[in-house]
């Protein structure tokens, strides 16, 4: 007779170094879940205890194939009285109702199955392993569709689906195919209202609207009642977790890069216009101007505002003209300027404020409306809609940046730049970076700029590169010195205790957190690194950034750029942008493969990711004096 445990084994998930040995009781407990196994309820509860916050047990249980028997047990125990037909939404024949004690025990067993699945999918790489199990996503969606299921079951089922669909395009596609979008919207529209259902519905929609080009955003944008509900849930009078998630959904709906990528609707409206007419701008702005707004809400609202403003002249102008917005943004930075005491949420809020400033500054100088711009921009083909609503966007995939002005630097002032192919860059034949730029070489020609001739350069469009300081001045925000003791006049330097603190935090706190397989944990670590590096100027700020340009940190940031989570990519790009601005950091960045990692992101379909990639490329090129040697 074959070993029952042998058929369960799956390819081993790579364990992180330093994990303790898994509990030896896992295998006999998992065998108890197989058909014919005894005491399945007891085994399930013990497995839940063993896998709660214990990564070594989670990984070993997945290696032993625990997901298959759990799903079989779950499917067998879902009562027909709960289930609705996936085809027509009509209840199935119920037959004779079981006794109440059986219903109670059955519900407890289903909750144990869902709890175990939640534990096993708590980290992103583990969630991907769970989602690969055949019919896993479809089974959970079918359970979520059971309209008569107890609230506890609905909540636990939704949490499992949240874990599985977080930045996993295949699981998202399977969930949408199984009807999850309609059920997620149904959670928002449930009557009577319930905070838990609002939160879970927004969370599921935030996951489903993340993959660009999926069509989910277009479906939601054509549902006025759903948009109205999302805007309502983003208002300041709602619970904080609901506000944060509703803001994420609103931002995701317009994160796709322009031009000519978003679908048009009746009347020629674009996604930005649809949300603006639904009241999203006013609601999101209200959070920015709410006294003592929490860092989580502020970060979510400002990121959504940046998405609504990027590439849309009218929305950007509305924000620029908003009375009191600049003062509120400045106050938000002042309240979170001390990097020694700020928490991770405060760091995320600082990054969100700077992101919005970058976007508004970019739109101010590049939309063709800025009287202070010395050069009008040349719009890309299809950059504007019929009403001239969409602003100029300066990126073309695979193009590199050259600049005008011998003394340009990234900390102070605006720099005139032009997008060209291969200008000032020596690239090896056959490299991935050269391949990325190949499409823009066809129209190679010379262009005189500022008295200089750039040979072999194909000029697609002109743009103004805007530093953070210049963007803040355009919006009217006064930037504080982020590092305590670093004065804006540049007169002070870091104290020895501050040097030691920076080295310790980067090496022993933030870098291990950045390596976490959990995207949220890694993103907050990247935001904290940005907060530490984004001082406004002066010798102390330069010294701090130079201390942070460690090769191991840079390699980890570059590795995270290949993840599937846009907020994590955005945060890592922001750190690389700030570090790239320091000439001393340039050699470390290029040696670590910086250019090969950045160039593909110039083609990103995510507007904010693409914007930060643009900035990072400009910053390194400017800091290097207009030359990058690979």
C-alpha cells in the first residue's frame, strides 16, 4: 500500500533564511483531512492554530498539499440552503432543512476551512501558491455568492479572496470570470448597510481594478450607482479602513497611463471626467484639508488625487486653484518631518504629498498653460481628447533624457529637458536596455538644443523637468527640512549620532522589512526609506543619501521593481529617484543594473509608475552631468 502522505507533496516553496523547523504534527493532521480520515474538525482547528503567524508551518503545509483536501471538505459541507445558482441567481431546491445543531457544527467547520486558507495565503508568495490550486478561486467565489450564508462565512470567504487576488493577475482573471466583480459590488450595495461588508467590497474592488487592461475599470465606470457609492464611502464621515480602501478604488480607476489607453464613454467623457463629475475630486480634497487627518487616509486620498490630476489639465488646474490646499499640504509635511519619530504610515503620507506635488508641478509646466515656462511643450499624438482635456505626458518607451543648461541640478529649480533616443548613453549591443530603445531609433537625426548639437538623437517631444522644490513653489507649498538639524540654507551637517542612526535603520530595520514577501510591508519600508532620503537640500541631506546608497539596498530596490504591485513599485522608484539625484550615488546605481531595471518601466501602463520612472531617469542623467556610462 502506498504512503498516503506521498501523494500530497507539492514542489517546495523556497523558505526564507532563519525560519525554524516546521511542526512534525502537520503531516498526520493533514492526513486526517483526506476522504475517510477521522476527526477532520479537530484536525482543522489544530492546523489553524499551527499556521497562525507561523511562516515555517504555512510553507510546509503547502508543500504537503493541504489545500486540496481543505477545498474538497469545503465543497462537501456548503449547505444547499445557502447556495444560489451561478447561472441565473435563483435558489436551488432546498429539500428538508437539517437540524440546528448540525447547521451550527457545519458552519463551524466551514469557518475553520476558511480560516486555514486565510492563514496559508497571508504572504504574497504563499497566496500565489494557494491560488494555483485548481478551482480554488472559483470555489470561494461560489461560496461568496451564497446569499443565505451567515455573515461570518461571507466575511471569512471575502478575506480569502482578498489574499488570493492581491497583485495576482491570473487569480484576478479567474475570479472575474467566476463573477466576483458583481458579488463585490453587491457587498457595497447590501441592505441593510454593514461596515464589514463595505470594507470587504472596497478591498475586493481595489484588487480587481489593479491589473491594467482588464476591463474591470471600464465596467465600474459605466455604473453610476456604484461610483456614487464609492464616493460616498470615501467621505470623511466614514470609518477609516473604508475610506482608505474606497480611495484606492477611485485611484485605480484612473491609474492607467495616457494617452489613448482609456476607453471613451458616451459624450466623449474620459475616466477622469467621469470621476470628477461623480464628486471624487471634492471628497478627496476634503481629506487633504481635514485637520488632524490620519496618515493612512491622507496617503490614500492624495495618491488618488495624483492619479486624477496626472494627464488631465482640468483636474490639475482645479487642484492648483483650491483655496487652502497648499497650506494643508505644507502643514501635513511639517507634522511628519521628523524621521526619527515618524512611523511607517507617516512616511507613506509624506511620499503621497510629494507624489501629488510632482504631478501638479509636472502638469503646471508641461500642460501648455504655464506662463512661467520658457518653452511650450510639443504634445504627443493622441495626447488630448476632443475637448483638449488631457494634458501633455512626456514619456516615450525606451527613450533617454538629455538636458539644456550646464549648471542644472535636481535639488533647485526647473530644468529644460528633452526626450531623445540614446542621447549621451553608450550601450552594449544586444542588451535589454538597447532593445528597449530600438523602437525610437528609426527616426534618428540631429537636433540643436541650447547651442549644443545632440548627434543621432530622435526628438519626439519637449518637456520641462521639474524638481520637487520647484513643483512645491509652483503649488505654493513650503518644504520643511526632513532630517532634524538639516537647515534649508545647507549650513549644517549630520551629527555622528545621526550618521550611526541612519546606518542602523537602513541596514537592520528597513532593509529586512523591504525584503518581506508581503507587498504591503515592503511598500511601507520603501516609503520609510524615501522619508529618510527626501530631505530638501543642504550638506546633511546629501550626506544622508550617500550613506543610504548601499549596493545591497539598491539591488533590493531594483529587484522589487519587477513585482506585480504598483504601489510597491512606485515607492521603490521614489527612493531610487532621490538617490539617483546625488552624483556620488550614480556609480553604485549603474553598477547594480539600475538602467536595465528602469527602462522597461517607461512603458508601464500604470501612470504613476511611469511618471516616477521618468523622474528617476532624469535625476541620474542630470546628476551625472548629462552622461551615463554602462
